[in-house]
């Protein structure tokens, strides 16, 4: 694994942005190659008329462009412009987003995957989200789990 390559599973919730930004400023923005990745769940159904994907291909393209704009905007707010120019941005579609993120980390030979998880309280807080838990099990490299604030 290449410790210079960091995959950030980009959430859509603003509550996680400050945690990612703070961690990045302290550790990686200018020292590592950063990959911001958002994976959209897609479902595949078989019927008498064939195999159908939801969202369909046309909708996937619209979602992909909107999400790319979103993660680029959020990343530009979090990182210095010199680091932003070197960053990579991906929007992928998969039946299992966690499985696909682990595959992506392996494909690029990442050294770390960064994911956000909810800041649950009480008994529920003892456990991670199913996404974070699955990444811990599947990731080919180190995983850093950030909670909001």
C-alpha cells in the first residue's frame, strides 16, 4: 500500500466537513495525494423485460455531475488551493458502496481510507455505522474513522 495515497469517502452531510477539514489541515493536504470519492448506491433488478438499473444511466450521469460539483466545492473550502489542484475526484455507482470503496482503494493502491460515521450517543454509540464497519472489514489498508466535531 502507498501511504502517500489517501482516499476520503466524501459524505454529503455538512456536519462531517469540519472534522475532515481539521484532520486534513493537521495531517495531509499538502503532504499526500488525496482522492475524494463519493459512491452512490444503485440497485439492479431483473424482470421479464430485462435487467434494470436504478438510477438509470441518464440519471446516473446527472447525479455524477451534481455530486462532482458538490465534492469539489466542499474540497475547495477545506484545502489550500495548491493541494486542491492536485486532488482527485470520483463519483462511482455500486450496489454496495462500502464494497466498491474498498475495491477502489485497492485499485489505486491507497495507504489509508478515511470515512465519517455518526456521533451516536449511549448504547448505539458503541457501534459504528454499517458503512464504516464494512469498510473496516474490507479495506486493503488502514482506515481512519472520523466523527462529526
